[in-house]
C-alpha cells in the first residue's frame, strides 16, 4: 500500500482544526503520514495539536515556525515528506472518509497526478455545490492541461490532487514565497511535467466557505498586490515553459489560460488602478495570446485590443 504524506499548513484555525485533523486520521486508507506545519499561530491551536500528537505519535510530524506564509509552509512540508504521494489539505477544510481509499486503484498504477473533485460546504457542513470539472482516463500531463484549460475553472488549485512525490522532487518544484496566488504560479507547471495524469469523478474534498477565507479578504491593498503577483507568476510561467518539451500548441494554451485568469481579475480593481494594471497587460502583449478561431472570436479579439473592460463585460 502506497504511503501518503498529507501536508496541513496551520495558521490561527483553532475553530476548524479538529474537524480537519479528524477527517484525515479517520480515513479508511491507513498508510498515512500527517505533516502539520504551524506557521506562527497566535491562537490556541498548538494546544489542540498536542492532544493529537499524544494520541497519534507514529503518524503525526509537527513543526512550529515563524510566520512566513502559505507557500513557505507548504514547501517545508514537502521537504520532510516521506510518502509515495503528497496531498495538501487547508486547515479550515476537511476530506471525506473514503476519499483516499477510493483513489487507491490509481495509486496502485503509479499515476503521477490524480485529480479528484471538491464540493463547497458551509461552516456547519451543509453541502452547497459540487465543483464540477472534466473526467478522463490516463493521459500525459500535457494532454490533460490542454483538455482542462478550456473546461475546468479549478485546474490550478493545489488541494485537488494527489502528487507522486517523485514528480515534485525530480523537478524541484516549490511554491513561490511572499506571493499570493501561489497555486496559479506552480500547479500548471507541475501538470505539464506529469508523465501520467488522470481526472476522476471521485468527490471528497470539502471546501469550507468561511468569512475568514484568504480568497474573500476585503483588504483592498491586498487585492492590488494579488493582481500584481499574478503578473509575476505569469512572467515566470512563460519563461519556464520555454525549456519544457511540449508542443507549441500547448504553449499557446498555457498563455491563453494564464491570460484569461488574469483578465477576469481586473474588475476587482478600482478604475484608477485598473488603468495602471491594463498598461502592464499591454506591456506584456497578453491580448495577443487570445487566439481567433471564428468570426465571433475575431470581434471579441478586436474589442479586447481596444477596450479590455468592455471585453470583460461581453465575455
């Protein structure tokens, strides 16, 4: 039975941590290593964690460090992971009891990336919706990327996959430090390097819709930084794929995916900041990434070149 290293970054989540840890430790799949990284929490979460360490000393690895952010916390977990597979679970979320056991057949085939599904739930556990995406059998990561980039809105989410540890380590993959949208900056590159990839219909990750979620923060200065961090990730991705052994068509798809993801965030900015950000987009000639395949797309492409905000309204 393959060993799975489950990495849980922890920061001030005393309200949610028990449910998260219980969901992992109560898995029917038994060969687990639970890596808990406390990223400088200031609440009572460590006291809760200690009770779990006493009960599961042979399963849990615990590290407490200064607050350095989600990326560095995940990287720390990846460095000490000893499992055949790695999985990320956010500490305010939780997984269904059968998730890992249901994924066992794919692990037995040594698939390098195994994608499953998530569902949005309330803090009380009420199911809101399943986050749908394409389902397909084994193919290369390159093939999977091209298939998903037009059909899957969650492709770059780190916690939607089981990763073969060998895949991550042979490519020295790390999340970029001190940048938001760290998943966007790394997961597409991992997918493209996977020799084998499967997207299952197995739903077992519960994505809690809470007020404190990082994706719903109302701090406008943080919103601005998030968008400019996306541009940093974009530059890195475009530079990285130059050396990837993938088809030119795939490289086009990467540019399309990244550009669309960034364009959709522009409306988060106020008008004065939107103009500055659009200048950065034009500087990178990102509007050229949107390919034209029919008359309708040609019209949209022309509008995009002239007026990005208008393009977003008719999109």
